[in-house]
C-alpha cells in the first residue's frame, strides 16, 4: 500500500468537493495512522479491509492513549468519520468493491453545552473596555463588535475581505463559512460605526501591500491567525476584569443566547450562525437557573399570586 499515492488521490478527491484546506489537511493526515494500524494487523491491501478489521480499528481508537490519557469520544468519532469518507471515495472510484465502513457505528457522545456564556452586562463591559483611539484599539473594538453582533466564527472573521462588508446597506457577506457555505448577515449600528472608523482611519496604518484586500490586518499587514484572534479576545476580557474564560466562540454563544432571550426564533438564529441543522442551533439555547426561576414564579399555578 503506497501511502503517498493514496494521500495524493484522496487530497484531490476532497479538493474537488470543496472541502476547506484545513479539512483536507486533517483528513489526509489521518491516513498515516490508519495505514500503520493496517500494517500492524497484517492487512496488506485496501481491498482486504473488512467490516471486522474496521471494528478492530474502532476498538483500537477506543483503547488508544495520548499523553497517558484515552482520547476523547469526539476525537474517536472524528477519526472514524475521516476513514469513512476515505472508503466512500475508494468505493465510488472503483478501488474497492464494497465500503467496509458502511455498517460501522460511530461512538455515541453527548454534546455538551458550551460551559461559558457572558451576561449582557459582561459583554457590554468587554466591548467598552476597548476605548482607546490608537489604530490597534480601534481594530480590536471593531473585531469584537463584529463577533458579538453577527456570531460569526473565528475562522470566518479572519477570512473577511474589504468587499465582504457593505457599510451602506449594513451587511456582511461570509463567503468562507463552514463547509464552504456562504451567507449574508445584517450588521448593527455599533458594528457599522466601528467598522467605518476602522476602515477609514485605523486600517491604513496596518496596510503593507498596496493591493491588500484582507479586512482585519495584523501588525505586519497580514491575515490575523485564529490563535491571535483568540488572544485578543482573552486580553480584552482580562482588562475588563472578567473571571470567565472568554473566546471568540464564547462571543458567538453569547450572541445566540442573548438573542434567544430577547425573542429571536431558532430558524433565524440557524441562518445567522450558519448551521445546517436546527438541532445544532438548539445547543445554544441554555437557560440558566435564574431564568427558569422567573418562569416558574410567573407561570406555575402554585406560584401565581391572587
């Protein structure tokens, strides 16, 4: 089995199906440990992989340890999904007669609720702590306003270009959404105001190349990396005195939670957040005990006041 050959073929298959570069890299990288497992199991061809071999691989993933700990259910599921896609490709292109992964069940996992959500007051404190007038302060405030206003993902914000923002119509176009799905989002007044301030007065300080189109630029004039964006959000949270661990995803979850509490429908939030399924959106609908207590006092027959 020529690992390099199959990696190349699989990579081309994924790229033709519009998988993101990051996904392609992850899927292709998973072939090496899978091929190592097959070699250890004495399987010398992909056509010799059976349902039993795949069940053994599932057990192997379950028992596998990394740094002295078993890998999570989510990691096991991800690795199995990647190999399932690989065998769908092999069957589709006639490299194997049948897909041996077809009947292999994925590990069951409970989808945990995000552990952190900011209150509306905490969010306001986070945003307003960035009150400086230096270009970097204006850039960071504009980014956090966009994160909270639209609920976009970390990677989606870093991929924005100038043409994706229409300040006249107050719209944001996300062309690099998850699964390469594009969507158009409305912008609130605060986000528009800070974006205008950034584009007109702060962004020119970061531009290094005359034809640069990336919206939010780093100090060196390049694209901001995901970990840099996360660091900027964490630094603002520390400056605001927040004890919670705040990330771009926390701002996304907080945006969804606050909108739900203020009457937004799940269907609208699904479009805003770019979810394929409404079930995914429902994971953002955490109600805290204080909210439930208010509903109990208002609605339960035993709690109603005469």
